C-alpha cells in the first residue's frame, strides 16, 4: 500500500464514476479510466470527490467502486478517497472501509454549517482524533461548501495535526493562500499543496509554490505537462501548453454542468463507454456538445502548432 | 403494517436517538422512549429526523434503530422515517430498507441547492418516481434546509403526486401557508398537515386547519392536549395548557442547542437513561441545565394551578 | 447631548418608522411614539434599525426622522442610530449627520460577506477608525446578517476598540455568549450588553449578566418590568410578568412578519396612527389580526390575575 | 438623450470608479476613461454597477460621478446606471436623479432575500410600477446576489413588463438561458441580451443569440472585436482574438479581487491615474501585479502573431 504523505506532488486526477445508460456502475469503464489517467501522467487518483457523483452512490456501491479502482491501480500510485459526510459515524465507517482495502488516505471537506475559526479548527481536531493515524487531505473549496477558511486557520490545523498532510487548494481567488502557507515560519513542516478549480490557475499556483493539481479536467496530460515544466523551470512552455487547453478548461469549469462536459469529453476520447450521469443530473444539450466539439478541434489544431 | 395516509392527525413525535455515554446506541432507552411517547398521547412516531442525530448514524445503525423502534411500536401507530439524503441511491436504499421492516412511510426534505419553483417540483417528481407507491411526507423547513417553497409550489407537488400524503409544516412564519392549502380549490384532495417548530405555534396552526403536530418537544402531552382540545373546540383550555408549557417550549426551540435540552429533559423525566449527544454535539452547560430545571419547576406549578 | 457609554442599561426600544397610508412619513406619530416609549419605561431609543424599514428611507428621509425623534426626546434619554451600510462612505456620512444633530452613538452590524474571524475584526477596526470618537454598538444578529461572530471575536473587538461600548446581543442561541463575556479576564473593562430577539429570552439573559434589552416588542413595559425586577432581585415576579406577555411576544417574533404585527399592535394601542408598512412589505391578513387580538385579550386577562 | 431600447447591442462597458490615492473621486480620470472606452469600441456604458464600488459612494458622490460621465459621453452612447438598493425609496430617488441628468436607463438586480418564482416576479412588477416609463435592465447574477432566476421567470418578467428592455446575462452556467429566451414563442418581443462574467464565455454567448457584452474587462477592444466578428460571421477570427485575451480575462475574473486587477491594468494602460480602491478593498500584492504583467506581455506577443 502506498500511504499519502506531505511529499505528494504531480497530478492527482479526480476520477469520475462511470455509469451504464441504465444507471448501473460501469466497472469496465472504471478499469479503462484508471489506465488512461495513469498513462496521461497521473501521480495519484482521488475517488468519491464531493463535487462528483459520490453522494449518488449507496454505501455498498461506494465500496465496490473504490475496490475496483484500487485493484486496477494495484499500488502504482496512491489513491485518496473523499469521505466528507454530515456525521462522524459515516466518516469513520467509510474511512475504515477504504483504508482496509488499500486507500492511501482520505479527503475531508468542512460541513456547510461551520463559520467561526474555532469551529473549523475544532472540527478537524475531531476528525483527526476519529480516524487515528490515517493521513488526510484538507479540502478548502468555499464555492461548494460555503465555508471560508482563513489561511491562518489552515496553518493552525496543519500545525496541530501531523496526519493532515495535504491541502486541496480550491479557494477562488486563492493564490495568496499558497504564498502565505509557503512563507518561512508559518508551518512547522512543509506540507503538500495540490490545486483544484479544474486547473484554471495552475501556472500561477505552481509559481506560488504548489506541488501540483488535484482536480478533474478531461485532459490530465495538460496538467501533467504544466506541472512538469514548472518543476524543471520551463515556464514559457508550460504557459503555451496551458493556453492551448484553456478555452476548453474554462468551458468545463462551469459549476454543476462541468461534470457532464467532463464525462462527454472522456466518452468522446474513448475512456469511458457512456457519458451517463445518474439522476439527479442534467444531460448536455446538443448545443453544448457541439460547443465542446468545436473547442476540442481548435485545441488539437493549436497543440499541433506548438509541437 | 399501518400505512401513512392523508388522514394522519394528532401528534407524531419526532423521536430522539438515545446513546450510552460512550456513544453506543442505547436500545433499552429506545424501548422506554417508545412506551413513553405512546403513553403521553403520540398517534405516530417519526424517526431519523434530519435535524436530529440521524446523520451521525451509519447505515447499519440506522437500520437497527428503526427496527428496534418498529418492534416496540408493534403496529400500534404508524412510524415515519426520515430518508433525506444528498443522492437518490441513498434515499432509495434507505426507503426500501425501512419499508421492508414495517415503516408507514418516509419523509423527504429538499436538498439545500434547490432554488427555483421548477427545480423543487422536479425534485419531488423524481423522488416519487423513485420510491414508487411508498407514501411520503414533504418536509418544508426553510430555516434548516435553506430552501424556500412557495405555498403554490407545495400545492403543485401535492396535486401532481398522490403518494405525497402529508406536509410537515415548519416554515417560520408559516401560518398563511396552512390557510392557503385549506382554501377551496387549491388541492385536489384534503392532505394531512402536521406542524413542527417545537409546537411553538400549535394553537394558531390548529385554528388555521392543521391536523396536529410532528415535532419533538419533550412534553408530548402538551401537544396531545392542545390538539385534542382544538379538535373538540375547547379553545380556551387548549391555550391555557399551551401557555403553561410555552416558557420551556421556547427554551427548547433554540437551533442546534434544542436537542441537548430535549435529551436533558427526557433523561430528567426518566425516559432515556443518558442525555448523551454523539460527537459533534455540544453538551449543555451547568447554567443551561439550571435554567431548564427552573422552567420545569415553574411549569409544574402552573399546571397545578390549572387543574 | 447624552453620549452612549458602557453603562447603558434598561430598555432601549427599537423605534418603528410610522407612515401615512400613502407611504409618507407620519411625523405626528413619531412624536406620540417617543412619548409612549418613554412613558412605558424606555431608558434609550434606537432608530433606523436594520431589520426595520430604514432601508426603505431615502437619505433625506432618514435625517428628517432622526431629527424629529431627537427633538422630541430632547435629551431625556440617549438615542442610538443604526448606520449599517454596504460601504464606508455611507456609514461615515450617516454617522456624521446624526451625531451632528444629537445622537448618542451609532450601531453597526457586519456586512453579509464577512466570514473569518480576522475579516470581522478588521471590519470593526476600519469602522472605528472611520468614525473616530463616536461610541458605537456592535450588533450580533446572525439570523439576519448571516455572519457568525464567535464570543472570542466579540471580546477581541471590544478589547481592541475603546469606542465599542455596547453589544446588541441577538444570537440565537446566544446565552453562553453573555456568560463568556462576563467571565473575569475576558474583557479589559465591563461593557454594556443589551439583548434583542424581541425580548424572548430576557429573563435568562438578565440572569446571565445582561444590562437590559434593545429590541422592539410592542409592550416595552414588559421589558422594563423584567429588567427592573431582575435588577432588584425579584426573579419570581419578573418571570410571572414575562410569562404573561410571552404568547404575544412569541407571535411578534416571526421573521419578516414581526414588524407588521408590531405596527398593528402599536396602532391598536393608539401609539401610531396607521399600521402602514412601506413597499415592499406584506400587510397582515385578517386572520393574523384576529390572532393578535385574541393574544392581547388573554394577555390583559392574565395581567389582571397577577396584579 | 439616448434611451435604452430592446435593440441595445455591442459592448456596454461597466465603468470603474477612479479614485485618488487619498480616496477622493478622480474626475479627470473619469473623463479619460470615458474617452478610452469609446475609442476601444464601447457602444454604451454602465455605471454604478453593484459589484464595483458604487456602495462605497455617498448619494452626493454617486450623482457627481454619473453627471461627470454623462457630460463627457455627451450623448454619443447610452449610459445605464445601476440603481439596485435594499429599498424602493432609494431606487426611486436614484432613478429620478440619474434620468433627470440624461441616463438612458437603469439596471436592477434582485435583493438577496428573494427565493420563490412569484417573489421575484412580484419584485420586478413593483420596480417597474415605481419607476414608471424608465427603461431598465434585469441583472441576473446569482453568484453575487444569491438569487436564482429560472429562465421561465425571466420570460414572465420580460413578457409582463414592456419597460424591461434588456437582460444582463450573468448566470454561470447560463448558456441554456440564452437559447431558451431566443426560442420562438417564449418572449412576446425580441429583447436585448448583453452578457457579463468578464466576457469569459462571449463566443458561446454570441453563438447562442446574445447581442453583446455588458461587463468590465480591462481590454474592451477584445469584446468589441469578438462581437463584431460574430456579427459578420467571422467565427474563427473571433475565437482567435478571444483565445489571445483569455489568460488575462480568466485572471481578472476572480471574485472580489477582479476589480483590483482591472484597475491595476487600466492604470498601467494610462487610462486612470491610480489603481486605488476605496476602503474596504484589498490592494494587489506585488506577486499578483507581476502575474498581471506577465499575462499582458504574453497577450501582446500573441496578438502580434495573429495580426
């Protein structure tokens, strides 16, 4: 088993959950998706992300999906599992289940009712006590959770809790948070910072000191190349690559609708068999599909010019 | 099995979930609680209410609690189970599980993201389709869910969906909604309206046409007497009783803290063995307990004066 | 001029804004209202409260109303003016205007976008710097503002800013906040705590160390008597009085609708000429008016029994 | 005077409010800004936008800014003024003031408390009745207002109210709304649709039937060219131009921080003298300024390649 540590870097792709048109989980597509993500440069995977379709799965289905993905990954990269839930009993049960079958760690977003600094800090203390020595990712995604976490509060949590090894950075705007957490003296150790928001600010995030991305854009190769080029210092090339994918990335980064676009693109790329979303979930209109198609065409053209 | 119908009336007490001090479910207290609720006049029970500690239970625990309560009730009154969840798979699984073991129906609150009228109507259509012929309660509780449902939208849902047999009325203010739904021509049949908010507006709700209460005040006998007296037309006595309990009812109706007050009172009355709340859940301060004690003393004194 | 200080105590009634049926401000009713409030025991007045109709007034009208009320009060009690606004220029302009004509201080609620502790503290620092030596009230009313202020954050603000002399305490539940702020060592001086929420928790608030009420129940004499009896230690009588008014106080304390009920009651008592609310503002239904009438009848009957 | 009509098209630039470093309004920069916007292709201007610094102005300052801009525009293009406010008296007063000095119409966003369809429709009916024959823009910007307006509700408002001549389209995602409103039979006349969100979806919005943009990107020439090219059918060139500006446009479109970036860019371009934001308003960090500089450099390079 690979355990998640503060050295996590690169691209942890947030995996979608593939379904058959009738709503059953498509396990064959799960396998193909895992292979695809790893081939396109994923250094880790994250499953059951809160913004995806995890809440649409029963407990049994959640376990089956995680088990299938872990089996296919077979220890090649760490797999993080989202376990955010309204109550501690659920978080505890899901954490034990997925760690038992080989997950590398879990990810926890704050429940929507938290407001004051102390409430947020207390919540993560309780989570850390609950799950014991399991390493976890703090997900900071105010647009989705409604919870604003100050950079100083993230630092308090990180400094208090050694098992909090990674920040999924997804505030918008959030660049100053990275700079703050990378300042000397703020944290008592260097933790991993992996960024979200569909990769839409990845160049600036890397320049500020992020270690990579943890998000779900349908072209993980973009993120892998941008992270690699920033790591080796080839900033200009990183930005060229980024700009080529940006029109589509921007289009995928539409709240609610983004997952449908991502699944449509993954199906078009042959990664998953169907672009089905489980109910409740809106299908893409023909117009939206045509827009995605046009963006992909232009993107491929632009990438050819660059190569 | 008793099935929930549009004739539901009286007092459906929202049951608490009793725990041992170490956090395990206290099944013996479950039994005693069921007996107590029925002795104090409950005409139904509601379990796994969303504002209680249902989200703190694992799926297995939820089933065990519901099974224990159903066994103890043993068909004497209908038992409604709250099945609100972020995804349909969870709602479906929980609904099937509890109906299989004898629940009378389920209760569904709207998920927090719903905003427009059509979104809300579409959601309940999908729920009704999902759970088939299972009768359900529409829970309208904007303070907790963040979803505002217009009275006309409740009427649309009720008129569209024959399996929606009851409104748990908990808007604040919400009296005009009852009057609207009781107007001639608004609904295509008379549905049951049971009111929440800790019984704090029960006299006015009964006068507007409610059929009773579905809420969790620690003195269900107050609600039973108010409903009975309104039903027989003894308004003055209903109000005397109500007024005697109001100082405590008001105190119990503090968001978040109310459940701790209720459990403290139920433990003090000998109904449940411990006033434990599962984490995360605040304990009552000594000061708060003394305030409850003082309110109960005055309440008993006042009730003696009335009798 | 009377200046607001940390010794503010008793009942600061939140004044309504009386209108003629055609929407013009009713200045004669303003005068009568001032007299009524002072006769029923007000030790201060608060005007342009954010939950009232202040946002429906133009800047010129605001000045005229405040000037009229100040003229009528004529220095007998301090008058606090609500100056909460989206921008500092507006707060500054309104503060200067009302202080120039004799206000005792201003009241500031946090704008809805504030979330983290530091954001809230920074906001009040900026406000205090802006308005200079003008004493101000911090309004803590999460249900209306959406901003949760931790008790420790209130303490930080109070300790940092000598001109912050009073807390308008209106969290729900909020009793533990009073106890916290009254603990030795928390504040660097004793500040005034005046409570809101329509007086619905006034006995418990006084017992916890509050100095009185700042809210708008249509029977200020209830609040004046409860505060006086708590101050002299006659707790039992305070609670008898409180309980007698509670059924109506509870009814008035319905969000949004409460102001219409208050104006209806004040008009019925002959204090203001009309119960008009400016648009947008819902009128009371005949049913609601009858409910208020019935509650007042029972209240008078109960008060007679007590005297 | 130019009056706003349903034929409004092109680019209505949302004007910033220029300040001196000490916080006074910079009227000279106002003039230069107007000239700049018109030279770069603006077909209209919008001032006192709700997301800008309008709430930081006193009523007198608002009038002075609008008057200065109107004087400089001197009838060459229509000027829309944002008049959203918590109360009708304020909306009414501001509307009369700006129409008297030559505004072409006003823009009204829904107040944050509106939830149900009927509440939203009723609000706009009241607004329309209030302002009489003044043409107005309905601003649909849920991310900022918190109010979700269904496409069918926009249609109801447009069909009911002839003076509602334009939709400021700023939902995210919002493309399906444009398609819906452009379907045969939905509206009883063709209204103007101008899009916001910093122009980030302008190509797709034009393809769906929008008439142009109403937003504030610091390079209005991008929007003018995209709109022009879509109008003449040169889609490929429109997309080339759009893509060249997209990295900066994306960066400017960060909530809260975007205005600081915009002002920094406008100052760098020599349009306004200072990038000052009035308090409360965060200054850009040196790091952020360097990021903007780098994006502008790459943008200019890319534009040269295209020409």
